[in-house]
């Protein structure tokens, strides 16, 4: 017998593992050396760019700190909120100083200069709103800060994002160069792995041959035993585990020959057990079939669950023969009691089921948690759990009158029954909610149609002028509105307004404001400031709410082209001059919104529209439209599209602006009502 065969198999395998481990250590050492070089390279990547990126992010934090401080002060009037505003300014100045010492490229310096310019404008607006707040115009300060401050902050964040993206691009380029070195190191490591694999495979084949030969002998003996030959014996030389296994197999064959009689006896017992299991499976199959029939009946029943007790009486007794069953919907609605000649279930059972979320079974003689007396019959009790709230809304009580030992097997069927009842009750509740929701939708749709009737049905014809307007609400009703108001001597009033809220309340406020302004505009046909004052007083007299409305109202003299206007805190319309396409005039506010203070005034403004000029009026649903990245459409894009279409008709300019907003927003949801009006003075023929 070769001495090699006396070595244990585990020792042979350990030798093979030792050989493989040595090769692995060599591969690991070489790989670690190369990866260490790559790691050092990755550590040194663009340290200065990382500092610049960190500085840009710190500037964003400082701007948010300043914004939170000024917003907190405007909302509460607490001077303590100005402390984070001052801290944010200091943080911003320190960070900018550090960045100015780090930047080297001209593009970095230009971006940093643009950021500082926007930040200076941001601080100017903050100081202006603080002054307005200190003068007592707190609501106007808050409103204007939300519009102008957020717009400047958005531009500032956009510049900071550009700076961050530039730094991240440089860092990514350096990282790609380091990854190339890393891939080279990985290729070397893979080559070494292939070499180690080849050497390990050769060693494994050599070791396996000393093991597979005796295994084949064992396989041949096993096949003979499987054919029923209990006289088979095997002979394996050596003193290792396989030789011991061969000896054990020989002993096993002898034992198998002696145990045939025992096996036949066990087979008989197993057959009897299978027959019992088949009987239980038949019972469970019947229960499942009845549950399926019950489910179909519940589905086909009216959705309000009015016939649920009838369905349960028809199907449940056959599901649990030789049993008493009661089903209750809390607090005390019994929807099934079977059989009818049995007394009702005690109320303490239903009270106890309100406190549990699991089904339970009790054998005869077991202690019951709802009373002092032990159980006289086998019982199953289960709560009916609401699908939405996961709270018990009812219960099932089942008393097994025969074969009490099988009560535990009824638990799954009772739980399934409880789930089907809960589903039917939930469906009835959803059906009722759907009907109520449908009624609300119908009422809102009617309100939307009524509100839409307030808008001009036709665009007025003004010789030498073109007008086009659109309102796109976010819901059935809107807080935006626009109007054309015919005035004496051929003049025309144009109106665009936005109530500072959404929904039905804003729609009612809009209806009142439109009616009042239209009424007083006709009375004061040459003085929009008086129309505003009269409407403002009437709004404050007739309403008691926190709502207010921003309004732009102008009177056009079609002959002279003179526009006399008042702007009550509204987004400034833009007047684009045809003779100089780059010239844009913003018709800024001349006072605060209507509905704030009773004694406010709105000094009028006057501008001249020459032939070819275009006036664009809008609400913040245009400039504050957001895409999926929460970026704003902004006034810059509005002006860019308007200037690109200068010289076209009012309808074409309106459609171009709406198309640009829709393309910018994409599939993002619309957050605010959109109102747009375009006025063009035509060129002489």
C-alpha cells in the first residue's frame, strides 16, 4: 500500500489549500503594491478643486442662512432673526475672500464676479424689504420678498450651481486619469490570478485522483445496493476516511438486510397516516372551494355591501358543518347567527376581540380570557381587521360541536373568511367615498364653468391694435383673471390680476374683485388710481379675510398710443419697443396690492406705445413655472422669447410664450395658474 494513501484526505486538501494560499499571497502582494500607487494618486487628485467646490457649497449655505434670517424677520418682526442674516453675510464674505485667493482661471474669476454682483443685488432687496417692514408695510414686504427675493436667490443659486458644475467637471477629469492607472493595476492583478488559477488547477487534479478512485468503487457498490443486492461488499485499501467509509458501508448492508422486516412494518403505518392526511386535505379543499364561492358572491353583490348578511347565511354554514358560528360588526351589528336556535354570544367575547389583532383557538377545558369559566367546546375566535386602519372592526366566533381536536386546522379558513368580510366592508366604504367625491367634482366643475364665464368671451376689435390673452388654471377654479373693459371715447381698459391663494376661496375673491374694478373703471374712465382706491375700500368693507390681490390696470388711448396705468403690487409688465429691439421697459408697481390697507394710493404711470411696440402682461404662473429640477422659467426666458418674436401678431407672441413655458416645464406638474395677455400696436399701412 503506497504511503500516500495513509495520509488523511483532510490533510491532502490542506496541502492543496496551502499551495493555493501561497499563490494568493503573492497575487495579493503585487496587487496591493499597484493599488497603493493608484490610491496615492487618487488622494492627491485636485485638492485645490475640492477646496473651490467646498467654498461654492459654503456660499450656498450662507445665502440660505441670509434668506432664512430675512424671511423669519419679515414673518415675525423679531429682530433676533436678523442675527443669522448678519452671520450669513459674514460667512459669505469670509468664504468669498478664500475663494478669490484660490481661483486661477479667467472663467472662475468671471463666475465669482457674477456671483458677487447677484449677491449684492440680493442684499439690496433684503435691505429694501427690511425698510418697508419697519415702515409698517409688513404684508407687502413679505409678498414682495417672496417674489423678488426668491427670484434673485434663484439666479444666485443658478450661478453657484454653474460654479459647482465647473469644479465637479475638473474633478471628474482628474478622476478619469486616475481610473486609467487603476485599470492598468487591475489588468496586472488579473494576469496573476490566471497564473495562480492554472497552478491551483494542476494541484487539484493531482490530489483529486487519489480520492476519485475509491469513490468510484463506492459508487459501484451503492448502485448494486440500490438494485436490491444486499450481498455486495467493497474493498478500499488504505487507512483514510474513504477506507473507513467502505467498512461502514459493508456494515450498513448487513444492517439493511436485518431491517427489511422493520421497514415493511413502518410502510404499513405510513400508509395509514397518508389516508388520514388525505381526509384532512379533502376537508381543507372543501373549505377553500366554499371560500372561493363566497368570494365570487361578494364580488357580484352590490358594492354597498347591503346584501352581505344574506351572502354569509348562504355560504358560511356549509363551509363549517357541525359548528356554531356568529359574525358581528362592531359595536353590536350581528350579520350572521347560525344556527338560529342557539342563544346569542355573550357581549364580553366581542369586547375582548376589540383588543386583539390575531385569531385564537381554544380546546375544551382551556381558560378563556373573556370569562372565568373554562371552555366547554372547542372554539375559534378571530377579529375582522379594517384594511385601511389595521384596527378591529368586527369579529368571528366559531364553536366546533364535533371532532374538537381538529379545531386548530380551522384557523386558516376562519382568518380567510375574516379577510373577505373586511375587504367587502372596505369596498362598501370606498364606494360611498367615491360617490361623495364624484358629487364634489361635479360641483367644482360647475364652479369652474361659472368662473370661466366671467372672462371675456370675445377679444375686442380695436382698429390698429392686436390683443390676445389666455388663462390656464391649475384646478377647476382659479385665482387669476384678466379683462377687457370698453370705455368712453373708444378707449379700452386692460386688466391682469392674481389673488394670493388657490381654490374656491380665491375664486370667490376673484369674482368680487373683478366686479368691483370693472364697475369703478367705467365710473373713473380716465383715472385708474381712483378706480383702485374705490375698489380697495369696497373690498375691505365687504370681506374679512387675509387674502389680497395684485392687479395691473391700464387705459389705452388707441389714437395716441398713450397707456395710463396703475400697478398694485403685480409682476411688472414689459414694454418692448420695435424701433430698438433691445429696449425693454418694465412697468413696475405704483403701490401695494388691493385688500391690504384702506387708505392706500396708487400714483398712475404713463407710457407711449409707438407703432410696432409690444406689451406683455402676465402672472407669476409664467415666471415661476418649474421643471423637474425645480428651476424657474424666469423673466429672462420670458423676455428672450418675446424679443425673438417681436414684429409678429399678438396671438403668435402669446402662443410662442406658452409653448416655451410648456417645453421648459416638461412633465413636471403645474403649481400655479397661468395668465398671459399680449397687446401689439400695429404698424401703419
